[in-house]
């Protein structure tokens, strides 16, 4: 299973990971389009780095069955099936489902690791466990 492991003690809040994510998936420097969120102060869950843990809790809540776990363990959203009801956003226990005014569907981290490659302090690392 692929997931991003975080060490918030190493995070210097440079936001490079957010910029990298937005650029990778939306070809935009708009950090609001990032699937990872860095809080300058601890966020709602008391954390600095917020990213999907790939827990899968959102899978069963989707009425359209648009959310599934891929073979590599990553929770994915099928944009063809998603109707934009945003139930997954409200249900996400880690507050890691993202929305943006330009998109009907929510989006989330798919553990691609691009943010980890760009993190200058290694506060985020891509992990793969069996």
C-alpha cells in the first residue's frame, strides 16, 4: 500500500509540496488546488501537514460508488461516476478531501510522491508497505 508518511517536526512550512501538487495535477501554481495542505499554525486536527492517510473510510459513504481502493492500496475517485454530492468531503475523518470552485468533483492525494521528492527537509516521504 502506498501512502505519505509525515514528520511535522521537520516541516518548515515552505509550501513547496502544495505548489508541486497543484502543478503536477492541475498545471497551476494555485495552492488551493493542492491535495496536501500545510497550516502555518496547527490546523483543525492539531496538525501542520494534512494529507490523505488512505484509510478508505470514504469508500462506503459514496452513493455513486465512485470511490474505490486501487490495487496499490491508494483510495481513488472515479471522476466519471462522481456527481459532486460532496458527501465524502463532509465524512472524511482526516479532512483530506479537497474542493475547489473550478471543479465539480472533490479531489484527494493519490500518494504519487511528487511532493515528497520536492520537500527540502524530508518532512513528507512516500512509503510502500505490503
